[in-house]
């Protein structure tokens, strides 16, 4: 295995002398992909913030982004942090839009902020009207994706694919890579009903046409008896189907919050936050045998080694 890291400053392309240990991390929502590495400073190396960084490993395209910070030690070793294009979604703005899907919103924002797009899957659900005032572009897009999830019961993943903003449904993020006792060096597991668990969903809509307040409720009496009443309460937006949404939210949240973190699994360049992996583990109170969603992923590349650590959710798992 071999890695190749290039830095471009204007018309010059550098292949720097690297310290061992390159880290690439991704998270499923609201965080840009990040590459950190260390280079030896020499007279010929001239790199600065904004320079493009390209990293490949074993012939696979891993990361394309830009230097955002660098720090030099007394030993003249520079620690560099680069982010992919999603870093620019931390910009704040105000948008008012009507009758757009989440994918159409992503396309509009990308064009306005001169970002490159790749494959954007049709998210289908039309958001009737939305005002986003002085919030990050990340939040605008995540709000649209959350509304889509809540109304369609289907999740989409936004990520940067080697310099192209990409949006894919979970069905297209599946990988045939088994995580089991052999491939995972160690893991941490916890379960809770203290956060993101609701067994009663109550949504209201102030209906201007009838002058009445419409109330929609979905609940699980069995789990209410076992856990007490854990209520999720919110208002509906114009154009949302109240009954469909309460049913979808109950399906999403009426379960324990289980977290599973895998440490030092054998690295696979295809795995990133948003990937779906089959997991087969005996965790004591639950025997896992299902597809799980990667919420966070950290790859570590050394001279001839590649490991990854994963935070997973799936079935009853919430990262």
C-alpha cells in the first residue's frame, strides 16, 4: 500500500516529506471532512492557507480540499489541517424558498457559493415554504434533510466526494464489508432512554382556513407503561401531512438510544460517515446482526497500515 499527498500553491505542486500518520475524518451531519498531516519544512516548500490538497491511498481517491490552518513546532515540522468543500457550508446567510426539495436547495446553495456538485439524488419531498434567517448553510440543508426524513421515513447523506458535493440515499451507501469480532479490535457499547427516545408524538397545526388548532398524536402504550411518558412536541409546517409525520416520528424515536463505537477496525477506503455496513456482534443484552449507519469515521494511514474507528447506529442504534 502507498499514499500520495499533493499540495498545490498557484502553479506549483509539492509532494512534501511527510511524518508518519495521516488522519481523515468524516461525520454524517453538519461537519466537513477533515485531513490532518505533518510535513517537514524545507527551503523548497512554500505552502499556505487556501492551497488545494489531494490525498490518494493505494490508488483510491480519498480527499480533496483546502488548507485552513497550519502550526509549526520547534523541530520545524508543520501540522496541517485541511477541510473539504463542505467547510464553506459554515457560512451564514438568509434564504426564503418555496416548493423545493432538499436536493434542489443543495444545488441552489452550491451555485450561489461557487461550489462544485456531483451526483445529487432526487429527494422527492417538496418543502412548501421555508424561511432560514441568519443560520449556517449546513443548518439550512440539514433542516431540509430532517423534514424529508420525518415526512418520507428515508434518510439522505450529504458529503464531499473528492471535490464534488454529493447527496445519496442510504440504500446507495451500502457496503459489503462485515464488522465482527475479528475485524474490530475493540468496541464500546451503551444504551439509554434519556435522550432522543420518545414514545408519544404530539404535533399541532394552527389551521388558518378553519380557525382551529389541528392536533395529531401517535403513541406506544406498551413503552409508555415501561418507561413512562416521553413526549415529543412540535408544530407542523404548511404542506406537511400531520398523520404521516407523527407515525414516522414514532417509528424513528420509539426505541432505546444505543451507541456502538468500534476501535481500530481494518481500514477500508470506501467507508465514510453515511456508509451502511453489516455488523455481527454479541453485545450481551443484544445480538447484533443488521445493517448499521456510520455516524462518525476516522481513518488512520501509516506507512503500510490503515485502520479506522467508527461510531455506529442502526436498528435501535442512535449515534
